């Protein structure tokens, strides 16, 4: 459906050459007075497209029928001749949008998949947080529920309400790459915008771990910065103290200096566990990352200090149980309703969340 490569050198102009000029990718032209130049998008310029969208300096030629069918805003725009079609290009109406061209591309990809799909080695599609952020915001803005639902489904796999899903999240096989910690700010705002309460507890927890950096917000691709609402910022500030106490409890439980009941080398393990416990307590001071996974660090501590296999298994078990316990504290910690957030610890089966 994309434009034939044989015409990449042909300059496309509107019926009023002095007004709009749309160039092929890589082509340049010094505009005359009164002229505007745009570059057509490499992927979203369809031969059979009958609508031109202008975003930034980029032009998109798409199918009007798809936008009208999927988006209530575009449907209203074209209903009853409400669109001011005085601006045209090759007999196609032109609509100017205030959106960043990369954001518009990510949104359109859900409607008319034309851009190359990035795949992992096993064929799994791969997306980053910026893509979902853009798709969700534009889908909400243009009232396109199908796109919003699809993008939220992927985002909720990371900002989940289910402990087993959180505990086993593997960035090497999942569709969404692990977002930067600062993305928690945008995730909280998305949860508020789309009324997705199941995302809030873990997203707020991650924002707490930003510490003072949370004030810097989340920098979007267009250079603008997104900040937390004042109420959410207060929630994070208040919860940090409670999370710090919970982290201390986790360290005490997981790295308890008392050897396991069936320990085979009680004396050696007691000495080793006491040293590990003291070091972990020291490292935890000033921190509030109570959900930090120790699945890889525990084997290192065991090997370094010569703990027995029984003590190793018990440490790993306690680590999971303590993180599960903290997980279930998150909704109340942030003043949220357990049932509304659909938080589960994995013991009693999965309950319905707001993305079902």
C-alpha cells in the first residue's frame, strides 16, 4: 500500500503550488515566500490514501474510512461536512494536527500497520514504553477505544496487579521492554486518564523509588515534560517512609541470622548469616525498594559465604513470601481500594482486573 519507490524523486505539490509542497523522504527544496514544505512519512504514505494528515513537518497519507470507523473524533470531523476542506492536496482534504509525528506514527500503526514491526529472535513483537505512551494518549484524545485497549493490555503486563505476573516478568521474552524508572510518572497519569486503577499501586511504588528525582517528571520524545498531579506526588512522598520500614522487615526475614531448622552446618551458617544480615541491613538504609528481587543475589551470597543448600532454599522461599506480603500492602499504602485495584497474590487464583 505504500507509495511506489519509482516516484521517490517526484515532488508532490498541492493545487496551489505556492502553498503546500510535500517532498519524498530525502528530498529537499528551498521554499519560496508563502510556501510550506513537508516530508511524507516513509511508511504512512498510501497510494490509495484519500486523507492527508500534517504533524510537525511530516505528512501522512492515510485512509479516511479507517479513521472515521475507528475514531469518534475523526467521524465527527467528517460528519455533515463539518471539516473545512479548503486546504487540499491532490484532491485529498488536508488536516493539520498538533501532535508529534512520531506519536502519530505509533497511533496509526495500531490502525493501519504499515511500519516495520520489531521482533525478537523468537518472533515476539517488541515495543518500548514511548510507543505505548503515544498510542494510548492519542487513542484517548481521538476517542479510539480499540487502540487504547490494545496498548493498555501490553502496558498492564508490566504495571500489573497480579504478583505472579510481576514476579516472573521476563524482559527477554515479553513484548514490552522494561520501562525506565521515570516512566512510572507517565504510567500513573495514564492510569488516571484511562481509569485503570489496577496499574496504580505498582506504578506509584516505582515512583517512590525515584526519590527526589520524581520532581523531574517524565520527558517525552517531543522534549516536553510530564509531571505527577499534586495528590499523587503527596502519596509517593508519604509512602516512602512506610516502604523503608517494610524493606527493613524484608531484610530481617530473608537474611535472618538464625540458621534454618534443618541446616546441616549450623555453626558455619550461623556465622555467615549474621555477616550477610548485617551487610544487607547496611545496604538497605535510605532505600525503599522493598520489592527488589533477590533471586540472583542470594545464590551469590550463599557461594561467597559458604551457606548450605538448605539455608539457600529457605532464603529464596522467604524472599518470595516477603515480597508477596509487601505486594498486597501496596493498595492500602497509597489509599486505594483493594477490590478496585484487583490486586492478587497468586494464592487464591486470579481475579478480574479492569483490563478484562
